[in-house]
């Protein structure tokens, strides 16, 4: 029984290691999408700024002008551009934090402050990869040890609960 438990724990530990190793890969794919989103929003806002400047406006005055328009469609375009500018600021701040963070801190930042739209897109298109970076290997090892060790501890605990107490030789002779 003990040998079977160890084999199962080892196999599930390998599965845990493989799963944990994907954290850094997911964070890397997230950073790529984050960079793409920042680049695209910069282009959209740059075109808007150019159009505003050609019309003798600043970005802020052009957005205010769109907002105050009585045409609902035009007013919504002002709100949309204002949201684009705000989102670009958030994404740039988040991207800078991700780039400055250490290997494992990036995963924590992603979980804590990740952009939900980008996280959903990465989740939808995520492609697992073999971890060859230091953080990938360490994550794989930590996942293996966590699952394997937990299962061995749990099996030992359960065995101690169900183990029958042995009667002493004196109790048998009496």
C-alpha cells in the first residue's frame, strides 16, 4: 500500500510541477499582450491628438468638445476616447511595474493588478510551454514538492488514523 501511495504521489507531484511551471509562461504571454495593447492604444491616441491639433484643439479640449456635443453618438465618442486615455495610463503604469519586477514578483503583480480584458485574452489563447527559464524550473520544482509532499503527509496522517492499535503481548496472554 505504501509503495502505491508513493507512486501516485510522485505522479501527481509531476503533474503539479508541470502545472506550476506554466505560471511564468502565462505571465510572459500576458506581458506580450500588455505590450501590444499599450502600443495600439498609443497609436489610437496619437491619431486623435493629431486630429485635435489640426483642428486647433488640445487632447483635453477635443474630448470636452465631443462630450458636450448634443449628438449622442459624438458624445459617446468623447467618452470612449477619454476611457482610452485613462486605460493607456493604467496599462503603461502596470507594464512598467511588470518590467521592473523580479521574476516571481511578475506573477504576483499579474494576479493582483492584471488587466481583466488582457487576462481573459491570454487565458483564451494560452499555449503551454516547456519551462527553460530559471523561474520556470523553480516553479516546476516548487509545484512538484508541494503536491508530492502534501500527498505523502496526507497519506501518512490517514494511515495513522486508521491504523489499529496493537495489543501488547501481556494483553494477549491474559
